[in-house]
């Protein structure tokens, strides 16, 4: 590749990674927006978690629709457009969603806000499906993981800055704001309207940059589209059942008697809990059924005949679910007396540090792709996490927040550094170790209160940081011509961010927000199990060597 082409590709990559920033910025901001909406609209914890259901459910619906339409056409529609056009279309859809959000907050309708957020994330789904293979294609195959790690680092920067910016937009930088009192002000949503005018403008600007960038290649792969009709039918069946369950759940909230009994009178909604648990079971049982059936007769199942993929889909479902549910429920946890009654803008540093913990891990995880010497790598594995930690602290300090309570978090980072050394750059081993560490941290948080518990729950971000690339690389190992299809199925599992947080929210309404954090314990346990199990599956298939870790989500 000549130097002129390299310069052109680098320019294209720098333009491309702006969309990775958007995903992180908006997604992490939900952690601040959820407790605000709960107070503003008089919601219970389950209802407030529907923000995550709308946002992450859109990723699943978008990826599924693309797969269905491609199956009907018997060709890869996205590849026909080209990744560049896919990103442009995605940005325009998100721009439309931002316009709807402006109208939604103007009207003050929570249901409208959920719909607008769904459209924004629907655009993100198309962007994500396009951007990851596009980034990989902008250069030599052997350096693809480097480009994806850079993009993942920018995504994490967005997750770090998002809560700070939204906190400032909602509350200003004045400390001591009571979130419930502030939310009842008639003009409390005005700042969100201004924020989404700005966000929508950025989406439109990014779309224009992609459209008018003549040096940016169209971005197409030469892989053929593999149909999998039975897999498609199974996914459609899962989707129909999920929609029916959530439609019924929503209809209950339209019933005045239900609202009086379960929200105003604080009665426990066990039927609602059973319905919410059933959404999780539908996904788990549906996917396991697909793989079991495909093992007996693989025709029509495509990539779903591979156990490493189907278990990987469930692991990715759990990963996204636990990543989102820890952050989205953290605001509700911190307002309780046992956790210091932290509210309003004072939440921002903690939310930012949780999402910043993912950035800390991803920066450290990116060291290997630059091929440092063994000694330099050991030094960087210690230094880089603390550089990233300093970035998070600095971002919060600039915004006017008191970061003094977070200094002691430097000690917790040592456990993540130890995990990297123990993992030895092996995805399955690293996944198992970080899964066990995450499970341990959640248990510590469950059985303690105050600063120790807060740090334990925030440290979930440290241990989650490397899971996306580890699960992804292990799940698609050995898929051959079904690699592209398997990747599409894995992206659909971002649905976990729309199922698990509402489940924890419903549990929180019944057993309390603190106790509900046993849900992340179970998620980390399954991820650790997958790290242990998958390498044995791959060895049975004759794939003895470990898989290279790619980019972050």
C-alpha cells in the first residue's frame, strides 16, 4: 500500500471514528437521564429502565430487519449500498430521531421520548453494522485490530464525557441540586431540547462529512451472503413473542387501577416480574433450541449450528446487559441513604467513572496491537490504565465536579492490571478471569454499603472493558463462510441492554435497588463460564490455537 493511499485511509478512519464517539456519548448518558425521567414523570424503576429497552432494543430490531431483508433479496443489502452509504443512512435516521426527541421533550411525553430514542438508536444500529467492517477494511488485514481498538477507545471517551455533558445540560454545574425537586420545574426539560438540537446538528454534520469526502472509499466486502431460513424464522419468532410480552406489560400501565395499586400504593407486582423474567427466558431458550436442533440437522440454520457462536451470542447478550444495567441502575442506588444520598449533578462523576472504567481497560487492552517489547509492555500495562484514570478525573474536574472521593479508586485499578497479567493475552483465559473478578466485585457490592460498595459496583466497568472483543473473536472462530452471518447475529445480541436492565428494574421495585444487583453477579458468572467452556469447544473442532483479540464495543 503506497503512502498516499495510507494517508487517505487514515483520513477516512479519523472521519469514521466520530460515529463511535456518538454511540458511547448517547448510550452512557442514559444513566443520568433515567433517574431524571423517573422523578419527572413519576415512574417506578421498571418504567424508567424502558429507556434502555427502547435504546438497545433498536439495535436488535435494526440488525434483524437488515438480515431479514437481505435473506428475502438473497444478497447482502448493506454490502450492496457500501459501508459508507450505510453510515450516512444511519446518521440521517439518527438525525430524524434527534428531531423527534426535540418535539418529545417539548411536549413532555415520556412515551414520545422513548419512541424518539428508539429512532436515534435505530440509526446507530445501521452505523454500527457498517462502521466495524469499514474500519477493518481501511488498511492491511493484520492491522485491523489496531484500528478497531482505536475506534473502541474513542467510543469509551464518549461514554466518559456523555454523563458529564448531560448532567451539565440538565442541572448546570451547581452542586447540591435535588433531582426530584429540579425535575418538577416546568422548564426542566428545556435544556434537553437544546442538547438534542446540538446532537442532531452533529449527526447531520457527520453525514455531510461522509457524503462529501471524495477520498472516502465506498467500503464493500467480497464475501457472499449466506442464507439461513430456519435461523431467521427462529429470530422472528423470538421477536414476536418479546413484542407481545412487552406490549402486554405496557398495556397494564395504561390501567388506572394498576397504577394506583402498584405505583401509588407501592404494592409488589409479581406478575410483572414473571413477565419480565419470561422475556429473558424467551431469548435463552430460543437460542439454545436453535443450536440443539441445528446440531441434529444443520441445513437451514447457517452459523447457528456452531455452539461457540450460540453460546457466544448469549455471552454477548449478558455482557451488554450487565454493562448497561450496572450504569443505568447506579443513579437510583446512589440516591439511597446507605450510599450517601448522592443526587443531581453529584451523580455525574460516579457515572463518568463507571463508564470511564471501560475506557481504562480498553486503552490497556490496545497495547498489544502496537507490538511493544516484552519489558515495555509490562510497564505500559501499569502506566496506561492510570493515564486513562487521570483523563477521567480531569474531565470531571474541568466540569466543576469534586473528584476527591474518586482518588481512592486508583487502588481498585490494580486488580484490573493483575487480571491483564494473569490473562496472558489469551481471550478465553482473560474472559474467565475478568468474569470471576467482575462476579466477585458485584458480591462485595451486594454485601457492603458506602464507598466500598460504590467502588465495587463501578469496578464492573474495569472487568467488562475487554469482554466485547474477547467474546466476539472466540464466537466467530472456525465459522468459515458463515463468519459474516455470525457477526451479524452477535451484533443483534446488543438486545441484552434492552432486556436485562428492565428485569433488574422490576426486581428493584420488589426487593429493593441494592439487592437487585445480584443480576450482574449472574451475568458475570455466565461470561466466566463461557470463557472456560468455549476453548474446549474449539479444541474439539481442531482449533487449538488461541484467537487474536480485536476491537472494543
